[in-house]
C-alpha cells in the first residue's frame, strides 16, 4: 500500500488540490500523508469516512473460501444485503453518514470552487460513488475504484 501511495504521489503531483478529507483509520491516514507529502494541502480527518463496519466478520480473511459465510452476500449480490449480518453496518447506515458528509462538507467546498480529495476505503468510497452517480445498490461495486487512483466525481 505504501508503495502504491508513493507511485500515486508521483503520478498526481501536478493535480491541483485545495483540501483533503480522510478517514481517521491508519491505512487511509498513511495513504493521504504519503500522497500529499511536501504539498501544502491540509488533511482533515472525518469519522464519517471510516470503512463500513462488517460486524463479527470484521477482519475475516478469504471469506469466499467459505461459500456459506453470510457476509459474502454483501460482495456478491449487494442488492440482497438487506439487513445487518452479524452486527455489520447496513447500507442505509453507511449511506446516511457518507451522504451527510457529501451534503454538509463537500458540496459547500465545491461551491467555493475548491478541489477536494477524499481518501477512504472500498465500501465507503463505493457508497459515495453510488450516491453521486445515482447507481442502484445492485451496482454498488461496479464502478471499480482502484487503490490509490483518483477519479473525478463532481
């Protein structure tokens, strides 16, 4: 991950950015700090950008090796993920916090003409993309956000 962040720093050094909003989780913080090293761009940490909680399945490795693992539905058929499984966060909860972040934090920055970078995590990023692009839950993972790659949403 650190090497990818270093490559992103070199690749995007010419991209103008005014501010960065970042998840306070360690991997995201390190990524933002590496990508923006030696640039005078403030990094603001926001709890609304933490990764989706997977409840009791948090940190499970290779869940797909166990086809009966209930959390797999979230990744394989997100439209069938209706309620929280094992205490995992629901899409409704995820979309509420990320939607509030977009509405109350990002939109005002964009109205001021600011170029904003958001550094986060897979499901959290997908929730923002779905809301901005108007994608249904069935296409939650379809945008294919690559690690340490910039995409322009607005």
